[in-house]
């Protein structure tokens, strides 16, 4: 039988193996790590053995050489079990490995990709700053060339994986006053003096087992050869990186949506009120139908965007569309799943409250829903 999603046998095998892994290794600890706000490093090691930290990296650099569709399927399955772990994986692969693959020169790829792909080191993506959130071009971090080094100063916030990362990609202004064309991107080693880990975000609304920190650059010395891409191309490099990253966030939305659907179906069949399973009441049954339809549509949008990227087609708009839709689906699905669970859904005895808390980040991280609507509409309206 052919796959309803038009997947190859290889893609289906990968999805199934990640699903099995997530069911056995991630789902049982998901609520515990959320409660303890702890990134389970031992789990990341196991994920690395499955190549989950280097899925898209060519085998020559130590990765699995998989395509974007496979990556999206893997992110969905991991997130279905734990969105925090899905986010950790998405930031590492989609925002660190990916720009080095796309913009790195051969020596940079040889040096940085194998340890990242084998999961020996974790990566972090340093873009957001206190004054540069949605306005990513408002970067205030600076990099000044001194001899064969760049001296970097500034502050980045909300950096996923930042407390554990050994490799960072970052943006900094290299030509002040030149707007987005004055921004360059760099690869930095996080164990260098001047790469300072600041405050760790605690008691976040969701994604509590993922690591979110502030990073301070205090006269951080970055070797000249660590300029990533051409000088002045950093903003575009990071925008192109986010085009791929947003497909990963879309896949996370599908993962949370599917988890909410699974929980809603299970509870609707088990829970009895007025002498029968609540799923027999049309109000509940229709909620389940709506969640399922939403999740399926989101999955197809994600696959569409991933296929565009795999085909080398422009995918800025498909990526924003899938991210926008799937993140809002995750919110709707988890909200309905709580409603179906009633009072029980409001407690930590059931996972649906975690899905709801985690889903909110997807409407914010890697570009808010408002920014996705801006990206999509600007392309359509071409108003400049
Ligand atoms: N691909 C290639 N080039 C692109 C591009 C893309 N997707 N988007 C923009 N560019 C180019 C433009 O073509 C333009 O080039 P020219 O100057 O040659 O014409 C240049 O970049 C500037 O583009 P804009 O004029 O569109 O820039 P803007 O200042 O208006 O910003 C924006 C556009 C879409 C709002 C952008 O700033 C944006 O996406 N903001 C959201 C940022 C974001 O997603 N942040 C979350 C990061 S996640 C994180 O940091 C935390 C973590 O650890 C996960």
C-alpha cells in the first residue's frame, strides 16, 4: 500500500523508528523532566546514536544525509512525546547545523559538523537580543576586526541550548549604520573566555525541560576564519536559516497537535458520564473531529514546505504558512483536549496541560504569528 502522505519507504521507516524510540525513551520521562525543568543529557546521547542530532548532515561529515521531509517527520515524532526535547533537537539541527551546512566553507564544515552531527557537542543560535526580537535587524551586538580576530561584544537572550552548547552561531554588526547589510554571522566556540552564560530562564510557561539562557559576549575573540559566509550577509544568512527552522517549528506543532488528539481520543473513549463514554456525546465527538482535521491539514502543509525545500524551490512562504498554521493548530488542539478532559485536564495528572503550555511557544519562537503573516502577505502584496 502506498503511503497516504506520499512518503518513500525510507521516510516511513525513519518515522516509525523515531516513533518507537520516542514512545520508549522520551514519553515515559516527559512529564518528569518538565516538572524538574531539566534537560536530560543522557537522552540526547541516545538520540545522537539514532543520528537525530545530524539528520540532514551528509554522511561525509558524520550525519545521516536525510532530507527535510525525514527531518520534519522525526521532529514531529519526538515532539509528540516531549516538545521540550523536540525544541532542543530543532534548535540544534535547524538553526546551528543548517547554517554551517548552507554557508560554511569546507574547513568550517570539516571542523564543526562532525561533532555536532554525532551529538558530541550541542549547538545554539544567537540572534535575539533585548532590542532585537521581531526586528531581528535591530541587532546591537558588535564585532570589530582586530588583526586576525573579531572582538565581539553584546547580549543575546532566550537562547535555546545556550547553557550546554559548545558551538554557537551568532550575528553581530560589523559595519555600523549599514542596516541589515552591516550584519555578519560567525561561528563561535562557547568555551572561550568572553562567551559568558548569563541568567537561565526558570518557570517558563512551557518547554520547561529545554534550556533557555542569556548569553553575554564580553570581548569574545572569534578567529577571522570563523566568519560564516560573506561579511555583511549575516542577516540574510539567518533569515534563510529561519526559513528552514520554521518548517521544524511547524512539525513541532503537528507533534503537539497529534499528542493532544491521541489524549483526547483515549479519554473520550474511557471517561463515562451519564452512563456512557463521553465520546458518544456529539459535542465531544465534534471536538475530536475538529482536532483531527486541523492536525492533518497542518501535517500536509509541513510536508509541502519540506518538499519545496528538498526540491530546492523557494520555501520562505510555505515555511511561514506551515509554521503559522501548525502552531495555531497546536494551541487549538491542546485547548480542546483540556476541555474534553474537564477538571482532570487542568491538573498535572494528565499531559494535556503540558501540551497547552508548550504549544504557546510555537506561536512566538522563530518568528511570532504576526511576523509569519507579515512574511506571507508581503510576498503576496509586494508593497515593499
Ligand atoms: N531569505 C533571504 N533573504 C531574505 C529573507 C529570506 N527569508 N528575508 C529577508 N531577506 C533579505 C531581504 O531580501 C533584504 O535584502 P536586500 O536588502 O538585499 O533587499 C534583507 O534581507 C532585509 O530584509 P527585510 O527588509 O525584509 O528586513 P526587515 O528588517 O524588514 O525584517 C523580518 C524582516 C521578516 C521582520 C525579519 O526581521 C524576521 O523574520 N523577524 C523575526 C525574527 C525571528 O524569527 N526571531 C526568532 C529567532 S529564534 C531565537 O533566536 C531563539 C532560539 O534559540 C531558537
